[in-house]
C-alpha cells in the first residue's frame, strides 16, 4: 500500500501522476486544481466534473493506495485542514543574493517536510525489519544517486552492518547473480526509471533478495520489484538531475532509517560506533 496514515494526498497524486492512465490524469488534474470541492463531491460528482467514469475514479483511488473513495476523501480532508506551510519559491534572475539564499533555504526546508509527509511508516518499518535480519546490505545507485549509496554504506558500516556500495553497472549485475535470500538491496533512483538499476534488481529478485527502493515516483519501473517503497519529494526536471533538494531528501530518509535501525539494535550499534570511532582516533591531530 502506497498511501499511509500520514501521507499527503496531493503530493502522492503528483508523485503518481506519470504512471496514471489518460483518464486517471484527468481526475488527478481536477483534484489538484480544486481539492476543496472534491471533499463535498460524490463518486458520481467527481466523475462528471473530471469527464471520467465512476469506475475510473475508484481505480484512481486504489492506485494511490486507498481502499475506497471515502478513504481518499478522508485523507484529503486532513491535508486541507493542516496544509503544508511552505510555498515553492522560483528564483528570478534579478534576485539579490540574500533573496536567493532565502528562497533556497525555504525550498530545502519544504523538500524535507514534503518528504516526511510522503513517507509511509509501514513501509519504513518493513525496511527497518529487513535490514536488522540481513546478512549483507547492498546499496546501489548510479549518477548522483551513487553518492547517496556511498553515504548509506558508510552510515551502516559505522553501525556495525556488513554493507557495500555498488555503483558500477557491471559490478551491480555480477553481485545480483550471486546474492541470496539473506541479502538486502537498497536501490536509490529519483526517477525510478534508471535502467541499469532496474535490470540489476530484476536479477537480484530471482534470488529472492529483499529490495528496498528509495524514489520519488511511487509507480515506476523499479517499484514493481520493491518489497518496501520509501518515497521522497523531488522537483527535478530532465535538466536538473542530481538537484541538491533531492539529495537532501534522500539523505534525510537514510538518516531516519539508520536511526530507527540503531535504536532497535542499540547494543550492537552502540558497540560498533565506539569501535569505529576509536579506530580513527590516530587520524586526528
């Protein structure tokens, strides 16, 4: 299930939008344009306003992870009662440096808050449980996401877990064929459509590997293989690959995940943190 108890329905709709059918996109367009009126609309009302069928409305709700149209409206109502505070700020060419700094700061704060609203706690808990039981962890990503994979490997190594950051597509494929059901793959792809990573995960799943996916697109080629989907907010265009706001959202989720794991296995992780800290003492002046 994609939608969670605290999921922001409008953000989830935007995240799902590329994967919706033509008819479902018309429904999404209406919901995003006038969410207040949807609260008072029946299934029939929304179908008529969006020029779609009632079945399409119900399918749209189910695709977002809601059991019914009423569940969808209840979640939407919560969003509208407590809306997200920050407005997206477009930087203009004539903005002063101080204004640019302010807008970037607000954008990055908004990115973290939006990501929290998208994060499904059930999916997060599944990821925590899988990592705690894993024999080996493989963190995978290419391009900008490769940097996040290396950050993740470093963080979990400090906590005492056997992990490896794999960022070369050929090495990814070879690792995938040698994995076992005791291993966990943590794949990072903002678009969810990174071919090298999708192909690798497909191979790994043949060995019954548990797959955790960190992405901004709830329905994308990579999420078809995911056992746990961790959603982040991203505003990247094809010309903005590797935007810092997306990077911070990825790191933020990893921070939450690794902290949750550390709390669950505190004896192991506390000892590992002490040992790894001692190991580098002579590297400092």
